[in-house]
C-alpha cells in the first residue's frame, strides 16, 4: 500500500479506550535467559519454549501488525494510533517484540525488487533490481539468488528483518498492473526463480515472504473478487509454483492475498491456509495478511491466518483485543493462539532473526558500487532480443544515431506501487497511465560513451518531428514505455499514448529502426514488420541504461528468454475482458466473480497450445548474436522422474548464453491440461565452438496429474515425448521415454 502521510498525535484517551490499541513505548530488548536462547536447540524447540514462557498479551503482540507509516486517512476515531517509537518511518509494517524474553520486533519492508519506501519527501535511497519479470527472463536461479542476497543485505542494513518479497502470482492476465513484480506464467520457472530469490534474501538472517497467496492475478477489484478454480487445476498451476518456491526458498512467512477463492477470502480460507499450505505442504512458518486483507477475528484465526498486518488498512483491529476476547470465551482455542505465536517465533529462530538481530540504520555501509554491478549483471541477462534483421549489434561504422522517446536522455522506467524503490536522483515524469519514476541511468549517455557516432535525442512528443530527425540517421532507436503499477490493470495490450503511431511514423522515415521496450509485461506490436530490431528491456533497474547500451553495441550478448507469452491480441485470452468493474466501491463489499476454470491449469503457453493459437511471441522465445545447437538428447526414467541428457554447442562467432528448455508431452488420455509442459531448463554460457553436456531432471509432479480425492499425484503409464526447444513453439530435438504408473504423495515424494 502507498499512501500520503501526516504525523499524528497519540490516540486521544477516548479513542484509545474504544479500541484499546495502546500507544506502545519503545522497550529495550534484554538479554533474557531460557531454553529459547539455546542456539543448539532446533527452532521448533526454541519456539515451544518461548511460547511456554509468554503471557497471553505477549502472544497477542506477535500476531498484530501496525502500518509503519502515519497517513492522513488514519486521522479518525477508529484508526487513530501512534506508531511505536522504534518503528521505522515510511515503511510497510511493524510488529512489536517481547523484550522481556529477548524477542526482537519485526520491522517489515517491501518488496521483491529492492528496499522500498512509502511515498514521502525523504525516502530511503536504495538499489533497485530489474523487475521480477525481468529476473524470470534470465531463467537463471543464480541471478535470482544473487539479487535476493543483495536486497536482503540492504534490508538488514536499513534495519529491517522481514522483507515482503517473493511475489509470484502466475501471469493469467497479461494486463495485470503488477505482472512486473511476478515471475511469469509457468509454475516451474516461477517457482524456481522466486524460490531462489527468497533463498538469497533469507541468507541475510532475515525473513522473506512469498506472496500473494493465491490467485491474485488481476488488480481490478482485487480486494473483493471471487476466483473460481477447481482443486486439481489449482494444484497443477499457481499452487505448484508456490509449492516449488516453498521447497527451494523456505520462506519464513506467506502473505495471503486480497481476493476470495471459491467463496472465502484468501486470508480466512481454510482450504488454502490450513489444508494446502500447513497440512499438505507442512509449512511451519506464519501466514501474514496483505495490508487490508483481514476481514474477521474468529474465522480468520481458525481458518489459518496467523498475523494481521498493517491493521489500519482493515475495518477493525481484529487480532488485537478482539482476538484476546475470542480466546478467553473459547471461540478461538488457546492452543490455536499458541500455534499462531509459535509459527511467528519459529520463522524468527529458523532464520536467525533472534540470534543475529538487526541493528537499526546502518545504510552508510551499503556497498553501493557492488550492488550497482549486481543489478546491472541481472539486467544484462534479462534483456530479450525479439527481432533482429541485422541491425544489432550496432555497426561500428554508424556515424549518426538518433534516440527517440522514453526519457532515454534521462534514464530508465520503473513500476509503481508498494514495491517502488527510490534511488538517488530518480525523477517522476507524466506517463499516459500515471506519474512514473525513472532511474537516472541514461541509455543515451551510456551509448554515447561507447560509440564514435554522434548520438542525439528527440523526445518523440511530435511524431512528424521525430521522423524528420530520424530520416538521415544511420540507426534510430525508439524507446517505448508502458508504465504499470499496483492497484490498476492496463486497459489493453497496446503501448499507451500514441507510441504505436510514433514508431510507425519513425520507421516509415527510416527502416533502420530499433525499438527498445520498457514494459510491465506483454504488449502487442502492430509495427513489428516495419522495424529492424526489437529488444524487451522490461523495467531494467537502477543500472538499466548501461545494460541496454552494452547489449546494443554487443559488449553483452542478449540471452533473456520470455517468461510469458506475448499474445497477438486480447481476443486470444481466456478472458478477453477483465472480470469485475474498477468502479465498484470497496466500502460496499461487492462480490464480483471471475472464473479461472476457463483455462484451469492451462495458463499462458499451455492455453495457446491447447487452443491452437499463434501468439505474437511464444513463451521461452529470445534471440542471440550467436547460434547454438543441441545434440545427443536422451531421456530415461530416473526414480519417479525423468533424467534428460543433452549437449549444447555454440556454433556461432561470439560468446553467449543459451537456455535449454525441455518440454514434455504425455501419452494419449493422460488427462493433462495441455499438450505439453515445461519439464526442466538450464542456462549455459558458451564460448564460440564450445560444447557442454547437461544432465537435467524432471520433477515427477510435472509428469503427473493431481487427484484431489486421494491427495496424490499420478503419473500415467506410457510413452512420453521429451523435446528440447528454443521456445514453447520451436522444437530442436525429440526423444521418447516409457514410464510406469507412479503414485506420489501430496508433496511429490
Ligand atoms: C501489497 C503488498 C505489500 C503491502 C505492504 C499491499 O498493498 O499488495 O504486496 O507488501 O501492501 O505495503
């Protein structure tokens, strides 16, 4: 949540009495002694011991969170409170600790791209990674982990010990304004990338969330919309992505989403929280609500919510005095309150939050130079070359290069909302969909320092004037932007504000036009046949301008692959019109519906495959300045999964990286949601002429269907086709493997 601010007085006595949300004073953490301080004990035992030593009010403190920013809309009798002194300003959340027992507070910050600030004149200035979708476009777990480690380090040095990261709702809706925060449309890719990002964050002895659990795939009516989806389709799609990320990243916390699922709000959904997450997946950490996602005391507590976040966003402080009363009168059992507190404590002990406490603001010791390199390296791997008629890399012979639009003279675009990272020197410019923040990493300057050519800039506001400037250039580079943000969906898949006309007009004047896209997700390109090259740069982060320039000149060979299908138009989507109505008033508690059973688990390329649709660019697509070949593909049964061996060779003239994508198709009648699934993948760097042998395994869940009645995964017997592919639509080699019938438990074992 992002809101405007105003400092408030402490709750007046009447309001304070009415709500009994007290003004907490800062209390020093003491060096308490007890079994929970014994680092040789398992986190479970330490959490048990700490819970046993706690009073009921102390347990209640752990499950009730404040918004750590004082906002004007809280200045009324219900919401009025004073932030505890030790809370950090302009941050997302704060949960007091239990100083008597040496349990520190939880200082929470957004999000997955870096350490964010709420809107203020004096934000924290931190490093921004490329968007989550860009990280997914690297198809590189190591890049995701390094990025996570970087933002976790900045969080710790900023005084935060809970990072509200791990955004990974599968892209079911390419117009979703938050797609840039997520990891694409495929459960394996999204799970692996997000899981590794979480692992990196938590390597700093802080907690990361994964969010928004689950099916929060659109922003339109996000607080109310009721998603219909069957258990089987859910387990084979979004839930599988979360399950994989949980196994890899082991997040201490899961943030439940705003929307309803099959009737019940995510944050009081027994099926989602108690059955799937806690029972089936054995999640030991705690479920925190999204800000404004708690709707009750008793149903929420009994159906699996462990902590109310940023309570002022909700109608009431449900997990404060009301929860104490519900425990005292038996509507919520004492053991359930213990379980809630134990889960919070388990996550703190398991991640080192108690043993390696954060020490306030130490941001002067952030290694800015090293972090600039980390974000730049990630951006360089994330850029996807979508088209190249030979314009790229730019010829050293070019004498006049004209750059047009997108504030390329100043910097690169970022996405808006609670994940917004502020960086030194960033500026907001009016974009068609809102006031967008640009980071001061100028592609113009970065390119000018790498070429003998004269590089000039035209702002592109007047298409005819831009075309005139472009006419005699050796190369024209149009920077096209689509700002997206939390709280909104894009009206369609077109670049907004006349940019399609600008590109057409410029390309007509000079066909040697390269388009660099900075978008939240997929867009359509009605001018594609008229231009010579297209690069998707997503939102490339604080060093994005350098990364773009290095790819343009060929210092870096593009190696990103699309983590999401680029449709040819909205008519190809399961829902050509987004369900719900942006005008519905949240206060009236509307109940709009959307039906995810239309596509079920056939999300993204699986839907396109199933329906025989041809996208503009398929999932997995991306070109390079060199060429690669695959040879010697074999597939063999291996335990319950499949082992795949293949050799990749760089057959071109420059060093580069390729992503080997292995897809699987089932035997007839296997009951899959779609003709094929991504089974495994690997990114490999190769010098010219170099070969590498890869050995990869396919998780048996990706060969199976989920049986909701028995809670098992079943691999049907028969011949499975295994293909290596350059994208979801281009096979390079095929092999067949015979599999016996297999049954796996709910965790895929
Ligand atoms: C967002 C979350 C975020 C929270 C705290 C909510 O609006 O949906 O992703 O972590 O605010 O800022």
